[in-house]
């Protein structure tokens, strides 16, 4: 094991949640380290939408601006992956992939989620440009277009119905699966959502902009946007390593102040329960930052 570095707070994850927590803790004169390995969830996207004052900004620019704003505080940002995390006697110890050890009184997990993409060849080319998972992030840009929704069996029904807010022309693709009940089919029909259960063999388009969905029967359906509903998972297993409680949706259960079931361990952003938007992640980071500082103040008081 290499050197041990001591901090007031270790933050794992330098997305909007981790950086905003670092901002509040830096401003509270805390010695903070943020670890980040550059996999922020929306790095695929061209634009970050729905964040007041920064609507449409490039996600990369948002992160860089946040990092620059932290430069005047006692906040170190290390581009390293943390592979293990433990807690003992009121301290947290984490190790990077090179085996260096870092210790702190409090730990914030802001490690985010990663999306499970539909198993369609070459879908990464389109992801974040014309293939999306969140209607609040990208529905507006797809308004009044023929929208495809992807979900196996019943998984896409809710999203297909929701997309009617953005376009009258919505088709649910179940990619060769067909476990929909008669009531499901009637619900879709009543709401004028078209259904296609044929297997998808590929996508066609230009420069990441979808034009057609290619089906196993040779048909080519014209769509400019595809929204999928295939779920997401934790970006790393540190929550499990630390013994966090998870909800049935696979996110870490947190209390009002972003605190977890482990004393001194906080969780903010997509990794924790609640809505998955940049502005919400940033707000949760701020809330965790304040709560951590207040806990440290209580411990310091004589
Ligand atoms: C394609 C796409 C487009 C989106 N568009 C929008 C949008 O327009 N508007 C909007 O509000 N939301 C959008 N979102 C959602 C948004 O990306 C998330 O809500 C937001 O990024 C959550 O912030 P976070 O800080 O919790 O996690 P993230 O931004 O995912 O950051 C987590 C960070 O933790 C790091 N990390 C994880 N594990 C470790 C580890 N072990 N060691 C070191 N670092 C680690 C990762 O590298 C990552 O940088 C979009 C998501 C996607 C996938």
C-alpha cells in the first residue's frame, strides 16, 4: 500500500453532483478531494437541456466550467478511478487503481449511473444525437417528428404514452418480443400509439442522425428520433462495498440530507434515489455539501 493522504471529505465522482458538493464544501473551508474518471453520464449528448441559465450548453463545457470555478478553493481534483472503499472507526479509506490510499472523515458518493443501451448494432453512433432515454432532456428537440420508442415486451408502454406530449406520431417497437396483454394493446390503440413487434436488425442515418429503423422483414420505417426504456445500473460497485441500502430500482436509498444508512456516508445525484437530471444532481450535491459541513461542525464543537 502506498502513501496515505488525509482530507476532511472525499468525493467520488466529478459530475454535477460531486462538483456542486465540492463547491459548497470548498466555500466552507474544508479540505476536499474529488476523484473522477471522466465517465459522466451525459458525455454522449451534444447538449445539456433543461438547466436554467445553461440550457443547451455542451456537457463537457459544463464540467470544465465547474472545475474552473473550484480552482480558488481547497479542492483537489484527481483524474483517477477509485476501486475500493471501506469505513472503520468513523473514517473512510479509499484506494485508487495504483494502490494509493486516501482517508477522510466523511465520504460522498456521486458516482452516477450508466444506461443499458438496446442491443442494436451501431447504436452508439446515434446515442445522444438522435437516440435518447429521457423525454425531458430531448423531447423538445424531437417535437412533432415521427418518434420511435424502444422497449422489450411491456417495458416501453409508459414511455410511448408519455411521448404523445411531444408528438402525435409515436410507434412502440418491441424488437421481436410480444408479451403485451389485450388490455395493453387496447391502451396503446386508444391513445393512438402504433405498435411494431418485428425484430429490429439495424439503424440507418447520417452522422448520428437517425433516418430509418430497419426491420427483419426488410421493411424500413422512417423515424428521426428513438427513445429507449431499457434501464440503467450503478456506474461502480462502491455503494455495495460500503454496505449501502438500495431501492428496488437499483439506486442507493438516501434520507432527507442525502445521508445513507452508513453514518458519515452521503450519496448524491443519479446514484441516489430521485429524479435524474443535471440540475437535480447538482442540487443534491449542494444539499450533501451543506449537510456534511454541518455534521463536521457538530463534531468539532467543544
Ligand atoms: C445521453 C444523455 C443525455 C442526457 N441529457 C440530459 C439533459 O439534457 N439534461 C439533464 O438535465 N440531464 C441529462 N441527462 C442526465 C444527466 O446526465 C444526469 O442526470 C447527470 O449526469 C447526473 O449527474 P451525477 O453527478 O449524479 O452523475 P454523472 O454526471 O454520471 O457523474 C458521475 C461521475 O462519477 C465518476 N465515477 C464513477 N465511479 C467512479 C469511480 N469509482 N472512481 C472515480 N470516478 C468515478 C464518473 O466518471 C462520472 O464522471 C442525460 C443523460 C444521458 C445518458
